């Protein structure tokens, strides 16, 4: 039975992670990503043997939502309020 929804926050985009399992294991996957000052997302994608650090969107996610913040702010209640990210939990 698939999950109703999954939200990933500034998750690195890597070629060696089977993201298709998330796509087909949930009814609604929303990926929230920040701007290019999010060095954690950049560095997390740098070590899969294929440097895709500038990619922020998840190609397989049902929705990609850009917030103009750094990594830490994607986890902050004020950012969730500002960009109305709570609606993706419904």
C-alpha cells in the first residue's frame, strides 16, 4: 500500500539513489528545494561519480517547489508559512 504523500527537503539529486521507489511508492511526492546558496544539497550530490550539484529539482517527483532560501530555511516554520508549504501535507 503506497504512502499518501512524501515531502523531501533539499534532498541531493543523485544518480546512484533509486528515487523511482519513492515515485511509485507514494501517491504524491513533493520535493522542496532552495536556491544555489544551499551548499548542503550541492555537496550531497557531488559524490555519486556524476557531478550534478547544480540540479535542484527531482525529475521523478510529482511536484517540485522552489523556495528562495538556503538549506536551513527549508526546515524552518517561517519558510513553510511564507511559501504555504503546509498545503502539500493535505
